[in-house]
C-alpha cells in the first residue's frame, strides 16, 4: 500500500502566457510516464505512492519545465505521509 499522497501544482514561467498550458500538460505527462496513480484536478494534480518515488517525480517535472525553456518554475506541494498506508479513495470515498 502507498504511504503518501502528494498534491502538486506547477507554475512555469514562460515567455508567452499561451505557452503555460502545454508546459503543464508536459508536467502531467511526466507523472503519467512514471506509472503512479494520479488524478488531475482544476488547480493541482494528486499522486499516490511511496514518498521517495513521488518526490523524484516532482524533481523530473521541474527539470522538464527547464528543458522546455522555462526560466523558472514555482512548484506548490502538499504532502500527506502515513507510514501505515493511505489512498486517495480512503479520503474521498464518502463523496463518491
């Protein structure tokens, strides 16, 4: 069972505002390529997995933004670490 949930919001600094959405899409693709469970929400994406794995994904997301030509990146992160195990469904099942 996963021990962490991490919600991440990537805000890349691009030369043109129109370039932000493709950059965010590329960041989400980094998550998808990593093979962890995730959900995209309007203001952030939540991942489920092992803490060290998820933090490494966030590092790759930031590196991808620089590869795409972003001058810098603001990354906002929320972490729920629960060694006994945690899933997104555990926290949201009553709302579904």
